[in-house]
C-alpha cells in the first residue's frame, strides 16, 4: 500500500517539514486533552503558532494532521532501528540493543504514541490501512533480528514464535506510554527497559 500524499500549496520542502512538525506538536497536545473530533483546525493552528490560513497551506483537512502524527511515529522508530542496529548480526546483544533503542523512541514520543492509539480509529478508510501496515513493518524489523538469532542458533524458536515475540516487544514498548500514569511512578526508563528485556529474553533463551 502506497504512502498517502498530504498535499501542500507551498513548494519549499524544508518549510513544509518545519511547519508540519510545529503542527504535529500542537495537535498532539490538543488531541490528548480534547480528542480528535473535539479539536478544531483553528485550535491546531493557534497551538502551532500560525494562522488558520497558513495551516491550510500545508494540509487540506484536519485528518491530515492525525495521519502525519501516526506516520511520524513509525518513521522515527524505523530510522532509529535502521541507524543503530545491524539487523543481520543475529546475536542476543543486537536484539537487546534493538529493544533498548525502540523503548527509548517510545519514551521520547510517548504523547504521540498515546494519541495515535486513542485516535487512529478516526482515520479514513484509505488512511487507516496504511498506518496499520506501518505497525506491521515495525514488528517485522524485530522479527528479522529474531529469525537471524535462530539461524545463528542463539535462539530456538519456530517462525510462529518469532512472530509472536516481535509483536510482544512492540506492545511492551508501547506500554511505557499507555500505562505511564503508574509505571513511571515506580520505574525509571532504564529500569523498565532492563526488566522488560530480561522478561522477554527469559521467554525465548534456553536455560
């Protein structure tokens, strides 16, 4: 499924990126407080620091902002994992590093993660499948690392189990955002990563 293009009347790509980042930051705060449907485009423009007229130079409709929020999360996660991890290594250490980096991205973008899961249902029928596809691609990156560990005999798992472990990692990372109201009172990010990594590996590493 192709990435849906969000049209802009402005041609300067750097300016588009700058304005849309401002828009996303302001929208995330509003969506978290009021929800997608109760937030107006005028409020998004004000939170972003420009006029409603300027807003419509970079998007065509309010849903475009929510779509950009979702897309940005996945792009950031993908970039961090691709930059810092050689998915072909197939070692327990590379899997641990991948988990660590992913959880840290979730920490930085926890408001965005929370909004995405609360409000993604508001995306249109043509936009939602793309966002869900991006989620599966993120899990597939972890599965690739896990499968390489199996090939290197660092782990002994079936393909079905590799797939499930990958999805478990995604959910455990996102839980840092979902349940932050209690988790972040009791754990530092470093301790949370340490405990979750240990629990994940206990389930897959042979004694």
